[in-house]
């Protein structure tokens, strides 16, 4: 008899192929990607393609309860593509975490995707390991045309009456704190990974005045804010800086802007409570395909239009390459030395 698996959160009933007597497949690393441009191989890449081609993720596993089929290799590396946005990410990761075909209790989870970057903190093509992941959607909002005099923003904490209300008492998914020693381990392991650069990237970053924007790509530590709205511009960049500082009590520093990571972290948090995953084994890596505000002499609206046409993503392919090079350095280390990392968390091996 096939197993019947009920995903209450998704409201669907589906049948999995594995017979009841089969043991779950032990997974060493789950690579989480968010989008693909076309096929998984052989065309213009999205976030999944380099992993499929270079890590030989040749085993296709049906995943009807998710956005996209799963990919796996013989080394215990499993890749999931969630789809764009926090809702799709939360649904896909919850479905994977509850899938009885897999043993994920010792797995490391690596988010590896592209992002916008704050030019005050980093440059195009850079790779940032996040310690803090902050949600940019859970909030109250007043239209900018109705903001009271003296308010810096019309965006309020979910339980607040004024911007950045103190004390900050609510945490209903607004902020996630990753294992700081694991993040430090990943940064130490990858800080010298060579990242691609190009004349086009150099020309693009030289349009910015910030010294951090003008430097070559690098591997760094940098926190991320996740929201379903693709925002852009100087004022919203300052809001993101302030929002991350507020929700991390001043410990976090906004570097990258994403669209999925709090959905992923919410599901992993609940799965950890259920004993399905180890939340201390989660890493978020984001690489910069574009800046989150325009260069000098260009308005936010003008630059957003350029991004829509694909002209502002100067570092799109280099960012995909950086995500694989940096992320795979961690994956390769875990897989090659799995006997020690299976029982003892990677950060304990420093």
C-alpha cells in the first residue's frame, strides 16, 4: 500500500510513491533556491541550474505538493526550488519537512539565492551570510500622504501605534536569529573564495559614491530583510536599515533585500518544534545582482523601470556564480567530512 500523507497547512491530500516498509532517505544538505528561468539544465540559468549541473543532481523526485520537483545526487545533497515570495517558500519548505520519504534530522539547510544589496554596505556580486533575517511585511501602514508631522515613516510595528515603538514586545515572525557560530564558521570557510567581476559591474558600481558600493565583490557577513514587495529607492533603503535595527535591537545590519527567507525560516522553526529538523543547522546566503537604490542622477522610478526591462541586473550571472561558488564550498566541506558533521554541528568543529 502506498503511504498517504496529509498536509493540513496546504489543504491537500497526496500519495507518495515510497512503500511503507522503506526507510526514509537520509539527507546531508538541503540547498534552497527560489526561482529558475526555464529548464533545470542547458539554458539561461536561474538559482537552481548551476547546482543541478555541477553537483550532478541527476535524480528527479516528484514533489507535487511543492512548486517544483526535487533534485538529488548520490552524496545526500537535495535541492528544492520554492517559487518566488514568502508564501510559496513557507509552503514548499513545510511540505518538504513533513515528507516521510526523507530523514532531515541531521540535514544542514542552505538558502542560496540572489538579492538586491544596500550600496552603503556592499557591492555588486558580493556574497553575504546573514545572521539576522527580518520580515518586511508584518506591520501596520499609513499612506505616505497621511503620515503625521514628525513621523519618519508610515510603517509601524504590527502591534505598535507609532513608528519604532518601544519597548519592542512582539515577535510573531518579524525576526529570526540564525546560529551565530555556524554563520561565523561559514564565513571563515568561504571568505577567500574568488568571486567573478566584470567591466560592466565596475562601471555600474562607480556610479555610486559609497566606498562599499565601489569595491570589488567580496564574501561578507550581512543581514537580510525579506518582503513580498519588490521595493526600491533611497527612502525605502533607509527604512530597511531602520527596520532591521529595530527588530534586532540594534544588533542587525541591513545588507540584502530578499522575498522568501522569512517564509523559509517560519516553516523551519515549526518543523524544528516538531523534531523534524535542527534549526541550528540553517544558513542563509544571498548574493548581489543589483543595488536597491538608483545611482546618482537617476530617480527611483526611472531605475525601477530599467530593472523591469532587465537592464539594471548587471551582476545577474556573476551573482548566480557567486551563490554557487560560496555555497558549494560549504556543501563540499559538509559532504566530504560528513561522519564528523552528522553528529557534531559544523560550528563546533572550528
